[in-house]
């Protein structure tokens, strides 16, 4: 499984360890990914995600998963985040439409 945050798209970066003698050896900077289950009020279900801890903190600051998805620009979301955002907008559009009375 790829080490990519499913909300922000943050992924592995590469760089060097630099010793005292300035010898450079390759290393990987991996994101701190955690398995989290976040509840979506608009979708009315729990959503299991692999997200980095910085994204979890952002979810709390923005006021929940739905608020984060709706406030964040599409360019800043990963593919799973975009898919959730589309589902959320569709679900909110259904609930906001007035019921047709016959």
C-alpha cells in the first residue's frame, strides 16, 4: 500500500543524511500516517481513511470532515478526498431539495 495521505496527498519525500564529515547518504522522509475512522454528517456514515497526523489536526480545527472537504480547494485534496467531496455535495444537494407534494 502506498504511503500517501488520503486527504491531503502528502507522500514520501527523499533527501540525505549528512554526517559530521559531510558524507551524504540517501534517506526517506515518510509521512506520519495513521488509520482513522472519521464520521461524516452529510453522508451519515463512518469513513475509514489513512491520513497523516497533520491532516487529523486540520480536520479538528476546521470543524469535522465535512467542513474540511467543503472548505478545501480541489487542487489541495487527494483522489480519495475528491471522491468523498463529490459524494458529500451530492448527498447535501438531495437533502436540501424540497420534497415534491402531490
